């Protein structure tokens, strides 16, 4: 007789591998079980919290026998905080899991069989690397920190081991000087970032504090930005990220889509005759214009509009190169098909969400592109997130 599973059931499972979203995969009679915060090889007692037909999501009750790569998480908030979900495994296991997640998405979502090596570039710092953060505030509880796992309850985090020392000091300072009566909302959030010189920039729509500017120097160029605009949080890997994205790309004309404050735009301008950077955020474009100007590059045009609208209005063919670096939520509808119709000779896709990347790569491959190289960069140690760079070219017929 077929066994029926219900919420609250206790199961004993063995974790086979780590899959997208950082979940451990296990099997019991007639049921596939996904377990967060687990490690490959773990023997666990788990409690079902959600079940849908032959799939269940379960939480760890007890680690009966830890996998070989299991370690003791160094953060006291691990398991309750919704931020880090890989602190329970050693760093080599984290990197292996992230490559596995990319391959899983390529095969399962994109229907792409990619057998070549996926080189993974580790972070020079496994902790103390994160130079930007979003802190949530609960005015009634006087709590500052991050959301509890799978909820919007704010955990009052005193110390966060992945923050840079400068941001940790900023969090400490904020906690001491914050006037709770000046916060306009019961639930607020603060964007915070630090520059190379240790300076701090904060932004909140719920507080009347000015937002200062930050700087980052790379390859002889000085980038200006703030906590109100996007910039890579793990600065130690920016040189490797740019190298992976551009490689030996060179030519006459190129587009930099979702260009932000111009991180890729300026290096591209040194390689191509003309570069068009496209960014919907007006604040980011203002910084990008300043950054391009100070770089001395005069062959860049910046378009302050959505990528979807830009591609609708610009059907220029004969492009040598398109770089695309969308937000985690992915591209707008029809963006990838429009890029494919432009038929650039080469495409570089920079992604922080492997599932969306796999979906879009499938479209590009169907349009006649082939994958030349895939590089993974561990921009987010201690979490399941991974930055992936895929270089593509038009397949020869």
C-alpha cells in the first residue's frame, strides 16, 4: 500500500547532493525530500513542513551522522538568520555545490548538456568580504538585522561574520545612535556600503539621512557610486569578474546592457570603437557618466532607459559584442530573443541566478549560439548564491 506523508511527519534521510536554492536532496519511499542547511552525506532526522504529491520540504530535527564535509557554523545566528545557508559545510564543499547547482540548472531547466569544465574562482576572503548589505529594522522591537529564515521577522543581529570590518563598525554605530522615533515606518530597511578608504554610505527611504558617495579604483579607473546604486559586494573578485566577462573581446561596436555605474563599460571602451551602455536607474546613469568622463573615454554613449525599450528602438546589426548583466530577477520579457535577432558575433552573459541563466541560454542556443566557456565566481561565500559568466559565439554552420 502506498505510504501517505503529512506535515509534521519525522523521517530519516540521507542527503545525496546539494541542488538549486542550496537544498539537500534525499529520497525515501515514494517521496523526494528537500532539506535546507544540510550537507552531502548527512544522515538526518527531518520533519516535513510542506508536502506536495511526491515532493516534500523538511527541516532538520537532528544530525544523526554528519557528512564528511560538515563543519560547525561559526555564526551564532546560523539557522535562524535567512542570510547564510552554507556555513555548515567546508569551503571546498561550498565551491563544489555551486558548480553542481549551475550544471543542474543547465541540464534540468535549459536542457543543455555541457560536459566541459566549469572553472570556479574562489573568494580570497571567505568571511569579512561583504562590502554592502541591506539591514531590516523593526521599530517596535528595536531590532536591526536580517529576516528570519522563510519569514519577515527581523532578527537583531549584533555581529555578522561576512560583513567587512567597516560595515560591522557601521552596524554597531547605527545601533548605538539610532533615534527610533525618527524612523517613519514600523518596518524599515537601510542599504549600506563601504568604500576602499573605509568610508560608509547609507540610504533609507524611511529615514532622513544624507547618502554619501563611495569610490573604488580598478585598472587605473576611479568608480564613484553610493549605497543607493548597485555595485558588486565582493570587491576582491572584481578584477577576475571583468576578465572572465571580457576575455580577449575586441572589435568596433558593443553594447553593455544593465550597465549600472559602468563597471564593464569603461574596460569595454578600451577594446571597442564604440560602446553603448544601457541602464534604467537614473541614479546609476549619473554615476556612470561621471565615471566614463573621468576615465577619459570619449567613445561611450549612455542610454537612461530600460533594456527592453532600448532594444525595441535599436535594431542595429553587425555588433561585435554584447555584454548582459541583469539583476537577480532576470531580464525583461523578449529581451533575450531581441538580442539573438541582433546576431552579435559574441555575447557575454553575467548572471547571479543560475536558473534564469539556464532558461536564457537555451533561447540563445536555439538561435544559433554555442557556449565557448563557463566560469563560476564565488562572489557570495557562505551562501548558495554564485556568479556565473558564460561566453557565447555564433555557431558556424
